[in-house]
C-alpha cells in the first residue's frame, strides 16, 4: 500500500487504442491530473477523450466504479499487480448498446420537461450518458433549471460531470449552470457532489464564468462550497479581474471576502484595481480600495491605477482614488467554517441585504476598528499559469464563511464619532444618490424566493424604504409620525427584516389614514351641499 508521497506505477488499459500504458504517478496526485497525463500524452487523437474515465474493475464479483477526479491516487490504494484499470468512455455499467433513435426521443422529452414520459420510457439498462448534437440529457435538464429531472437522471446513472461537445469547450453541467444563472440547478449539482473546481478544455472553472456573467448567487454558492478563486485564463485574468472589469461590485466584494488575491496580475501586470480603473468601474474601485488594494502598484507599462484611469479619461475613478485615505481601509471579516448542508440561510440573508451596499448589492460586516496586526492564514506559494504569469496562491486561501459574519455592526453609542467614510457601505435609504445602479441578481431562477415568498416580500419592503413618501400630512396622527421616525432611526444601522416589515406597514397605515380622512372630508362637503339644497327647497315652499 502506497504512503503519501510515494511514487506508484499504474498499468492502464486503453480499449479504444488497443494498447496498455504504464504511467508513473505520485500517490498525492489527483485522479484528474492522472487523466490529464493520459489525455495529453497518449489519447490526444481521441475526440471525446474529456468524457473518458478511469474504470477500476471490481473484485470477487463486485461491480466496478469510476475513480473520482477529486480524490488522490493514493486514496484508492492502487496496486499494479492486483488492480485492473481501463481508460474508456464513461458509460453506465451494465447498460445496453446505444440506440440513436431512442436517445433522440429521450433527449426531446427531457428538453420539454416531461419527467413522467421519461420515466415511462426508461429501462434499467438505458444509459443517459450520451452526447447528441452537442447536447447531453443532464445538461438539458440544467438549462431548464429542472431540479426534479436532474435528481432523477442522477439516480438512474447520469454522471454529474458528463461534458458537452467541443463547440462548448467540453463544459460540464456545473459550468452551464454557473454561466446561465441556473441557481436551482447549480445548488442541486453541488448538493449531489459535483466538483466545484472542475475545468473545461480551456482550464477554466465554473466560478470564472459565473463572475464574468455577473451571477451573484451562483458565485456565492460556489464560494460556500469552497471553490478556488485563483483560476486564470490564457491572459492571466481571474474571476476578480472579470468582476472588476464589468463592475459587478457585489461579486468583487464576495470574492475578496472569501480570500481572492486582491493583487493578482494578468499578463500585462494589471491588478483588479488597474482593470476597474481603466473601465470606470466606480463601485468596484471603492470595494477594492476599502479592502486594501495597493494604489501605488504599477503594471508592466510602469503605470499605477490612478495613471491608468487618467489615461482612459475615467475622471470619476480618478477622483475616488485621489480622495481615498489609508485610514479608510476596512479589512475583510474573519474566516469561519460553514456547514455545507445548510447554506440556504446564509445565501438568503445576503441576498436580502443586497440593496444596502455601495453599488446596490452586497454589504458585508464592517469592522469599525482596524486591528493592529493582521495575520495571514496560510503560506503563499507561486504558481505558473498557462500564460507564464506568477500568481500568489495559498493552500488555505479558500476562505470560509459563517452566518454571523453578515449581521451589521451594533448602533453607535451617543457621543461616539461616526464612521465618515464614503467607501463604507451605507443603507440604501440614506443614500443621496438618485442614480444608484440596481445590480440585484435575477432571482426568478432561484428556489430561495420560490419556496419562501414571505422573505421575498420583506426584500420588497426594504426597497420601499428607499422611496419614502413626502413629509407627513397635517392629517397624519402624531403617533404614526413618531413611530415612523423611531423605526427609521433603528433601521439605519440594522437590516432586521422585522423592522423593514414594520416600517412598510406604517407606510401603508399612513397612506390609508390620509385616504380615509380625505374621503371623510369629501363626505362632509357633500352633506353640507345637501343641507344647503334642503334649506333652499324649504324656503321656496
């Protein structure tokens, strides 16, 4: 049995090429890296090699299994003298030979969402792992955001990582869910064990595509599943670069608070702050500055972020960088562990607070007092990307989260100096900007707001706070006015949904009272007119 760090020689049979190959691997190597060796050095001519897997045959009549790409070679205790390993196209063990006509009918039913029809036509030996016209059954279910279909396919032998064709760069269903904001599908895939750091043919992971597309909830769920934030494309751009480029300030804040390297550079030596400055991404620039981005760091052209902004004529970003002071830096919150089986309350709490940040999305906990000493968790190491760019990567950089992190700080005591920083997020109802950008994610595809309509109502109540009615009418009772003032004062530093609901109720009560008083006054006028007419008639008679 191999011990950690030992070298193991594996003899792998490749039926498609009718050969057997011996490869030397370290017991600490991931199965994914073993597969990559075979794909690049031996099987590069096989078109669908990315849908191949390492099949470990069973012993003593037991059924074989495909090795999980996330595990190490040493975890399977592989022995070349005993184990028989085949590198072959991943199929359901014991399945019938593929029938293109049956596959086409089954794929059509899945795309139409006909779960009952699919159940009727399915036999125990039918294999749902097939690629037809650049589509797969599980990918079609993901694009429909159909949780029940996804679960049923997995129960009947569909692989979570069965990839689309070469036109889609061999993306997995998790890549698709992250790209297209299929939040319910993404949540289901993660719960059933999909690998969050799986790479497509370009070497990119789901979080890269979610950050590029601006899908906040998908990014958050991937981060809670401990997705690696340090994944870079051929130009050296990572998820943080992409979010800053498109001014997705919510995602910028999330990535930083989950441990993304704020000073990672692309091939041009540009940090995320350089990228944000060059595109006039104001809110993202504020987040980066507030979290400690170095404004003096230069790129390969010798320009710092301010000079890049000036060159791009981004005057607003220039003003933000110029006015920023070192004492305005607010370090990220501490890292905590989280139970992955119960992340919905965390996601829900954060989505309900999206309207309270700099750009209208995300407000993490503010640390009012900067610690004297900040201890870095983990020792950074340098890693080369495909483009040859150095990136500082730490094994422990995958930051973790606890729900309590996102509760707002307690109200300040009387006489205590307030935090006068325009870079610290403020509740949206206190903002004086009339042009605040709404970057709230599309929650129509998320089960959070489908299964809990009450919470959706509360989030709408918070939006009402940002659009308060004109000053109270003289007909408004004094008690309502005082209650509104008290609740508004308390809600200034608190995102408690109960306060939001109460304030919304007081708003409705005030409007209803004013309307009732107005109707009563109209009735009184009508009665006075009737009395006048009666008096006139009596006088004539």
